[in-house]
């Protein structure tokens, strides 16, 4: 299986570090977030990875070169001219996954003990177009699923905005973990004229006619390393 690490974001929550560096190079116990997640993918026998870059892209390039790409087959998706958000970034990298089976995508600022082998096995057992890793942790935004674990909507708890793709009752709320397994068929449902967009928008549209399911890993540790204080918390667990 190939993978994509989303590392193009500006990392504004990690200021002042990201005023001069990409968030992918933020350190947790003297190891960058990018290195943590490359090693995480290697532990699941994933060695072919594409990484999108934008903010201080040259620093990421130099970091990978100086570490001999950590012994992995790493490709870069250059977004230095324009940041494309999650959906646009995945779409631009679609060429990398042509004639391939399902692939894994993860955010660079997520650190987790989620067993990827279990997530992958779950995806191949049920064969949805996308499997989303989720948990029951607190979040300002949540995804809504029916009793068959199919995506039905999205909710912003702060603004009460609600977007539904399927009608179902009851619904369960889950927090997205920033890790997903995608079948390349998804690219057929992306708007060819749209360059910059959120992947959640695509998922909500596609889930009207296709099954997008969740894999709950609430028993696993997950830290969104988006703020300086979360680095302190992450250093208790990740080395």
C-alpha cells in the first residue's frame, strides 16, 4: 500500500515556530513530526509515500535529503505556488496512485498508536470507497454515522451548522482522526474544475450514493499536535 502525508499546511496554531519553519519539522522529543509519521508508516510495512509541501517547502526537502529519505521511496507533491487544502492536495497527487489499490492518507501533525494493520484489514473486509479513522474524543466538529457505520453528515458544534448527505435515525457522532484509506475510484467524483477544496466536502457528496465507513480506534492514543501545549503532551508518549 502507498501512502500520502499531508504536510502543506501553514500551521498557524503552532506559531511562533511556524513563522520560520513548516509544522512538519516541529520537534517531539527531538524527533520531527514528519519523522515520527514516516517511521509509523514503515512499522505497517508502508514504504512508498508522497508528501505535499508548501510552507517552507525547501526545509522539508533538505530535511529528507539529509536523512537519506529514511530509507523510503519518497515523492514530493509541490504546492509552493498555491496551497490546495486537503481535497485539492489529494487530487493533485492522484497520478501517484494510478493503477493502484486503496491508499492511506494522514495528516503530518497527528501522532497516534492506532494499529494501522487493523485499519487496513477493516477496509478490505467491508470494501467502502473510503474508511475514516475516528474516535470518541472531544472536538468542535464531528462526523455523523448511521448504525451501519456509513457517513451521513457533518456537524459544527460551535456554530450548529449541520450538513447531511443521508437521512438516518439514530446517528452517532465521531471525531475524525485525520487518517483515511481511500480507493482511487474516489478521484472519479472530484470536480475537474475545482483546484482547492476540503476532502470532507467530497466525502459528504460521495456518501449520498457510496458507502464511506468508519473505523473506531477510541482505545488508541491520538494527539493532534497543533498547538505548543500539545507538543508537551505528546512528549509524554512519543519518542
